[in-house]
């Protein structure tokens, strides 16, 4: 083995430099160069067998089929299931349920497709057994190992020929000959490149579990996200049981799909009807309670917005926003104060999106405005009503995307009144227009819903 050398590697783009610099010459980000030790004889270049090029039309992929994960929601986000030879990266906050999800996937694949190898670098095999018993999983052809040494993993690839390999996590996997600590930039690049080569050579799907930083992005070099085929983010509020899975990169499907799960004692359960699940405990004829339609990816969701406006006890009025964009709520408050005439600036304001959902899209503006006006005037919103619309600085109500599928979802759950921008009326069919009210301004929407509150 040759002598090792010291280099400075960018955490964002993987650029290597022989000396430190405050700004990366590759991606021009500040303070991203970190010192690493690299073995001179090692190379992260993928070694391929000598193959002759062939015409794209002659490539036969008929024998390659997707493997179901046992979860319709996860299969939806993946584009239909796991693809043999794919490298999938799953990230999420600690304790959000990543290990629970991959263990359930491992159980299903082991029971229906073939051997599954689970490499755990963070938990012992005894802890995995305890988790499996809690989740009532039986194992089948599921093999577990607590040794994250890459050389040992390569041997197991060749001897076991598994259908699925799970690495939990990529930050604990290491190559023993590389003079760097597990989780360092050099180790992550080396192990990810080796696992990518193994996945392609053996036609085995490899599922990597990754850590996230305080900013919510995947830890390690940005090069890791470029190397893998699929990047998934598992997120949710630990105070609620709802979990959401989003895809930020998918070479085998769309990134517009969102999977929703309910974290229960026996593990993650698919939420097949999320709108009904989110509205299950909504009070009827309650002041400040409004149902809005938002889009999560390409999926329409009906969620409840609750607003409470109360007299400020002393000092500066409070503004508390949970689940919505604080800046959008501030804009809505300014429009209600200036253009509608509600003297709301001196009041304490609390806005909450029920169920742990984050409704950050502008289409939630109209519902938030109506919820605030309803609480301020003490008048409940008309029942069986769903609203959507973006509010502009002049008090106008602007159009939203996919109005037709939003209204269709509301009709499926029994709602028959729809308050939406007038410009969206032409985007819905005749069967949906019977209960639709098109509005141009916020004041007009409040007149319909609350009988006028100016």
C-alpha cells in the first residue's frame, strides 16, 4: 500500500484541494473544506468489466421486475417498488422511524422474494431481535449482522447473493484499510462507491439509511446524493403519530409522490385515506375552524385550520403559528387589517394546522384568513365547506394549481360547498360547479362564509 496523503475535501460537492481555502473552488460555498486522510493506492472509481457497447434498442430489461416493499405508500413514492441494482438512500431525524421502516421492508422482501441481508452498525443483533419481536416480525430469510466492515460486506454479497441489502447506517460503515474515521467524508465516499458497484454487478437492491444534520439535510458530502439512484426523506413531528415520506430524487419514478404513515405500537401502518384520518376529530360548527385543500406532491389533502384571536393581555400582541408559513400568516393579517377592516393588529393570534401537517403552500391563505375572521367575529364557518386560494397584497384571491382534483377529493368525503378563486371555475367540470363559489377578493369570500364581517 502506498503512502497516505492529507487533502481538504468539500462537504458539499466533494472537491479535493491540497490546501485549505475559505471558499470551495468547486461549488463556491464558504467554510465547507475539511481535512481528510486518503490512501494513495485507493480509488473510488467504479471498476467495470470489459464490455462491448451495444445499441440501446438491443438492451433487454424484460427480466427485471420491481419488488414490492409490502407498503402501498412506500411503493407509491418509489414509483412501484424496489428496483434490482438500485441504490436507495433514506434519511430522517433520529427516532423518526427509519429503522422500523427498513426492518418491515426487510421482513416482507425476505418472505416473498429471497434472502435479505441487514447490516446494523448502530444496533446489536440482539436489539434488532427485540425490535422484530415488538413489531411481530418472524424473520424468514432475513440475515442480520452487526459488522459494518466493507470488506466483510463484499464477501457476503458474493456468498449469499441477497435480493436486498440494508445498511443501517452509511455513516457507520467503513473500510478498514482507509486511515479515516467512520462517518468522515473519505469513508462515506469510499463505502458508497463500493456499494454502488456491488449493487450494479450483482443486481441487488441496496438500501442505505443516512443521518441528517440540524438543518434537515443528509449528512456527508453532497456527492452521496448524486451517486445514489433514489433519495427519500422521512419526516414528521414526534408529538404526532403521522409520518410522511418524500422523494427528492428518483431515477425510476416521479418525485411528486408523498407517502403517509401512522406510527403505531406494531410499527408503521399505511394511511390509505389521509384526508379522512386528518379530519376525524374535527369539531362541528366551531368558531375559527376551517377545512382547506392543500397539495402534498400530486396528492390532494383536506386539513383543518384552527385560529384563535383573543385580546392581548399586556405588552406586544403574540403571534403563534404551527404548521403554516409564518410570513404568509403575517401577510394575511395585514390584508385583514388594512383592506377588510378587521382591527386585529392589537390581538393575540394563534394559528394551527391540525395533525402535524405543514401547509406551507400559498393556496392555504384563503382558509387561514377565513379562520381568523371567524374567530375574531365569533361566527362559525358554514359546515361542509372547503376553501382554497392564494391572497395577494391587494386583497385579491389568486388561482391555485390542480383545482379539479382538490374539489374531487372534497366531494369524495361528502363536502358540497367549495370556495375557490373565480379564475379556477373554468378548471373544474360541470358536476363540481354545482356547489362552487368563485371569489375575486377576500372580502367577498368572507361575505359568503360569515355573512360579512367588516
